[in-house]
């Protein structure tokens, strides 16, 4: 989607409205719904503002224009670090996030804004993970990013950091939603990761530049991770952890919830294991996530995967899409190549027959490979669990 250029004056009014003391995200959204633009909000009288739902203190602050000085300072800080402002009315604003009860009035961003238009999966977990949790997160994040999903997390220690690194390691896309300003690095040991995200991914926050990482900010930012995502994957976390809060928010927002099962004797497994008992999707591999996403998102991933292969074919002097796919197959590579050799365009085969002919591969490997081939546009599923190669 093309960028929407707003004037400096419009940006200043959005910033000023965001910075009004005592006006939360829900209150600001209600004012925009009533007056349409922040300029109109600041032109309204105090009685009109109160009639629209603003509290007395917030209405007085708006009427006095006291937040404009700070808004000017924010503009200067944004220019210094190359940050951008994305108001609620911007078409690049994440469509899913706009639908939640209390979407942020504005988002501050550094990096690739186009990622907000992709299919996003939130990956969250404890700041004190086990080696198992770190390994599972990096592998799943890499596989899911390779499948075309954008990995969103919070750049915190532990699972969040592993999720971002896993996606980046495979050349995938990732977004960090911060509990501080996009010019603040927290935790400090993630300085290099933050720089890489600003260049290859995206740093995102609803908090103004310079905002410290206060503890109360993190539950607030969690609703953004879940709100902008098609689903949320929980790897490790205690029963009442921040990741459990994010999972609860995801349920309230109508998102899919996924969890990686853990050792029943580990306190870090209580959260995800409980989520599975309550109905979350159990995740052992990337296909468990992708197959449970909404149909529209799955179709989009399939189309985008095929387009990527077509582009690679052009770059490599016209190499066929099938040959490129054979090279691009991810974790299901060997099984996928075997199935491509078995399947014919004009002779569909039943899943049971494919499992028996694909010797040396388990049923779960065959199913995962079929799904990956379908995502790449090389295989189509027909009624009755039959499959055929695409021409």
C-alpha cells in the first residue's frame, strides 16, 4: 500500500492529541470517531469535548492546547532518529489492530512499515527460558518466517529475543513491539538486535520517543502484539506471566492461540500446558500453526510463496518454478521432493497411497510436506483427501 504523506501540521496535531494528559487510547479514539480529525478535536469547545466522552481534566487540557509544546519536541526527536508516525487513520495502520477495543491512537515506527501489511504471528514467552524453550523458539520462528509469516514479539530477554533472532537468521521478517520509545533500547544487551531490526525489520511502539521501559508499559504493549497478529504462539511462561496475559488478550480479540508443550516438572511449562488444556493449539512444528490460521491468511501465504518462487526464477535466468521450489523447500525438503516425483498433474493420489509410496518418511512428515508444497503452489488438494501436482 502506498505511503500516505501527512503534513507537518497534521502530524503535530496527531502528536498533540496523543500527548494530552489523562486521555487514554479509548478516549482518544472516541474523539476521532466523533470529530474525524485531531484538528477538529482541538477546535471543539470544552462542553463539546465532554459531550463526546472526554473527562473534565482531559477536555480542559485539549482546550488549553498544553500538549503542543511537547508535540514539537517529539517531531524533532523523530527527525533525529528517522522515526515515522502512523496515525489511526493511516491506511498502513495494521487492519487487525484497528479492530480491537482500544487501538493506539498513533504508532511510532522505525524500519520497514510494509511489514504491517503482512500476515503476522505473535511469539511470546518467559524472560527466563530453559535451553529447550530457546531452541524450540528459534527453530519455530525460523520455519514460520520461511513459510511467509512475519514474527512479532517484544524484544525482551529470553523467548522474545530468540523469536526475533530465529526469523532474522533465515532472512525472514520480524517486528518488535516495544514497551518504551523506539529510540530507547531495552534491555541494553539487545542494542545490536535493535539496530538490526531497525534496518531489516521494524521497531514499533505507541509510547512517545524517549519513554523509559516502565513495568506498567508491558501489559499495555501486549495488546498490540496480539491485536496485530493472526494468532499468538506461547513457548514458555509461568501460569500468571506476561505471556499468559498476551494469550488472554488474544482470546478476547478473537485470535488463534498456540502453545508449545513443555516438561510437566518445569515451572516454565505451566503456562503453555494450561493453555493447551484450555483449548489452545498444540504446536510441535511450524505446520501446526499455519494449518490452523484463518483460511484467508493461508491462501495469502500460498499466493505470496508462489510469487516469491516466480521472482527467483526470473532472477536465475528462467529456472522453472518447480526447480526453484525444490531448492526452496524448508524443513520438509526431502519428503517434499519425493512427493513431487510421485505426484502427477492428471492422476490424483489419495493421502493413504502417498504415505505408503513415500517410503522412509512418517505420516506426519508426508502431511507437513504436502502442506508446504500446497503453500508453494505446486500441489493442490482435491476432495476426498486426494492430491495432484499443479501444471
